[in-house]
C-alpha cells in the first residue's frame, strides 16, 4: 500500500464524507473521487464492502458504532482522526448516510478544529430520502403534508430522552427498530389515530431491503423481526399510493 505522509510540520486534510444509505452507486461523484484519492479511510460499521472497494489503495480502519453491539468510543475516533491527519495527506471519515444528520459530525469537527486541522464536509444521500425513493412515497404531499421532522431516540450520555415527539406532518425516525413500541405509544398518547399510516424500511437501498407497511396501532406491537438498520416513516403522506387508472378513450 502506498501512502502520502503529511510531513512533520503540516497536517493533512480530513473529509467527513457521506456514503449514502448503503448502495455503492448512491455515493456522490465527488465522494467516489475522494475515496479513490484517500490515503486512509475510517469507516462506519454499516459501510458495505462494495463501497470500500472504491478505495483499494487506502488503509482502512473500522470505527463503526452499531446499536447493541461493542463499538469504538467517539473520543477514540476523534483521536484517531487527529493522528491520521498528522500522518497522511488525505484522510476520509466515511459515514453512512449524510455526516450532518445523526452522524456525530459536531464532535469530530470540534476535535479537528481544536488541533488546527483542515476539515471539509462532503454530503451524502441521507437514508430518509433513499427510503422515500425506495417506497415511491413522497415525504411531502400537497394538501396532506408540508412539514417533515427527522428524529432519533438516541441521546448523548447524561441527557434525558425527550418525552414528546416533534409536531410535524411526516415523522422520520432513524434507528427506529428497537424504539418502535415506545414511539408508537408516545404518538398514541398525543392523540394520533391508531390508523395513522406507517412504513418501516429495513436495509434501505441494499439487495436485502424490506418494506413493511402498517398502521400506528400495529407499530405499537414492535418490529422485533427486523435485524438490520430500520428507518420508520409516519404520517398521512405514507398512505399507500394507488396507481392512477388509464383514462378511458
């Protein structure tokens, strides 16, 4: 493997790069170009082998965090980013989805900026948009939904979980599989009808993708049968679309 040392006096540059929802061909052209130039790539657990094949020349370091599994602490990831920037010229921190949406980007930006290391954010397709495309279900709809909220039940250590959920027409819960029962219970307690449409998308954009259509009342029973990453979309805009009938001649 060939690497490009940053040199003793100058640090390299770090790119916080969005890998997209999973499929390798959903990464941006700019993102793929950076992977092909990278000296080292620190990647999440959900980044696929097909995506890593775009950077065969780079050293690869797994730093992913997955719910319920042993993972690398964020402070250690920050330290690794700084160390890599002092050793290599082009450092890519490859994150699933988009770095700026539930990607811990703030912590990594702060750590790099504190050391005077140049950093750039390269956006990716966030899972919510990929799930909308996968299901052909727009998140907004004229006369039905004009506001969308992304949320997660995961909180930082020492921060209590919110007892209420966002007040929007369409709700998108990231990492929503294990939280399905709690989420449904809160929404029902807030007065939402049990018939409210829900779509759960497991393994979005991947060959083993699953789309589950249900109601809020059914979501309250949980999604225990889902083992992969799950995104949950809730709202009247999630009502199944019926194909328009061809006009009669």
